[in-house]
C-alpha cells in the first residue's frame, strides 16, 4: 500500500478547481508554486479529475467563471486608484508653489531679461536661484528614484491583492534586496494613496454546549511553541455568500503560524472541525501524538465525536474561557487577516467562487505572506529555516 497523502481530498479538489479557473492562461508550474505543491503532483491530479466520469459539481459554471474574471480584473487594478495625480503634473506641497515657479520662470526667461533683473522683480536672491539651478540634476535623480520606488511598491501591493501595508511592503522589498527606509515607504504610500486593507467588524460564531464539561486550558494565553506540532489552535468563522453563509474551520501551528489544516462547508456541524483536524494530521504525516489542540468552548469542539477523534490521534484538548477572544488570540488574529485581506470589497455569489478564493488566499498565506511574528517570513519559509537550523545544530 502506498504512503498516505499529506493533502486532504478537499485540498486536492480545490487545487484542481484553481487550475481549471485559469482556463489555460496559467501553467501547472505557476499554479503549483502559488499553492506550494509540486507541479507534477498538480498535473497528475488534474488529469485524474479530468478522467473521472463526472465532476460532482466542482467545476465552475459559465456565470461563475465570468464573475471570477471580473474579480481578477478588479484585483489587477486595485493599486491604481482613480484620481491619483499623474507623475510630473506640477503639484507641489503647500508653501512650495510660488518659490518653485519663480525659479522656473527665471530659468525660462533669463536669456531675454537677465538673471539679476528677474531676481529683483520677483523678490529673490541670485544666490538662491543659482543654488536651485545647481541642485536641478539632484532633484531630477531623486524624483526618478522615488518614481521607481513607487512602481515597486505598487507591484508588491498588486501582487498581494492590496493586502500589504507599510510594514509588509517594507519587508518584501528588503527581501528582494532593496535597501530603503521604512519611513520613506510610509511617506510614498501615503502620498500616492496606496493603502493596506483594514479590519471589518466580525460576528460571533461560538455557541457553548453547557451539558458537556470543557477541557482544561493548557495554553494560558501563551501562544508560542518551541517547535512544530507542539501546540495547535483552531476556530470557526463565517463567510457571506449571496444570501447565505459558508463556514471555515482552521488548525494553526503556533510554532510557525502555518495553517496546517482547514475545512470549508455550508454548515457548522462537528464534521466541519473534524475534517479540519484530519487535514492537519494528514499534512503532518499522521504522527502528531502529544500535540495540544486549543480552541474555544464551542459545541463542535466539546462534542463526543471530536473528543474521540483527538484521542485516536493522541491529541490533547485545551479550551479557553467563554466569551474571551484573548484566550484564543492567535486564531482570532488569523481570521482578522483573512477578513481584512480577502473579504475587502468582495461580493461572492456562489459557493464554488468562495471556495476558490479562500483556497487561493490560504495558499498565499502559507507560502508567501510575510508574518510579523516570524520576522516577516512566511510560515513555510519559517518552518524551512528552523528545520535547517535544527539540522545544523544536530550535525555540530
């Protein structure tokens, strides 16, 4: 019997749907890199899905593809806002307009009237004019350098679908070898209206089952872990679609903040959180004995079915207090990022569309998104770095 796959059925279906949504415009390698899998693995999965007698409803309809194309177009234009002043439009900061135009006027008419006479008429000094003239080349070079930097900032902003603010744009540029001051990036983003996504209000989804005794709190608001698969946290959030809802259950490794397991469904039954946990166990190779899984006191996490699943895998359950978001702050922080970056301005009309967009963002989060807690590395980059450091330490 072959080795069990570390990818859940849900992950594989979503990966196939993501490739199909490109309608041949993207290669297997490009999509595979985006979601962090081998391109041959993705190719084989798509071929296997194509060979199946029916798609069981996973393929997008023509209307859904049209809506997705509209969203893609909107994403590509998110960084270019209407109303931005064009480069070289002649706009100045308050107080600079008259002086700069005086120097320009003198420079234009110096041959006809002479510098001294023009300076006297305009009430400025010749030394001031010559100093301005001497700095013309430096000003041109500085303006060109800032225009180039703004272009780079817009590229990062566009690639992250408008999600990154100043700190992560700064970290991304530094990772690309660009040495630039963070305050300068903040100023340019402010001047050009480049803004990261802001948090929306959220809705409570936790309903406690008072007939089930809660598990003890084994975390105590200490959301750190000395290594992978020591402490996991999980929660459920809602996603609006048309006139109904879909629900996302998560499992996050506190060591790397990696989303190791998740499940998306149109219900909040125990099966939702059980599927997310099973996906996490599969992603870690099925060997998670002793890991602590921390959640709120929602009825799904307190159910006998979920408790049995944890026992089967050797997982120790942990629960925070009722109504305290601080007791599960890491999971709350993940949902805050997801809703700020993914749901900003989104109007989803179909469940397949929601599933595809959530899958794309989760892949981006794990593979590329820079995390402030991890020194602005992505979760997978952080895991690779710590694994390499551990091997070096053992070898020494």
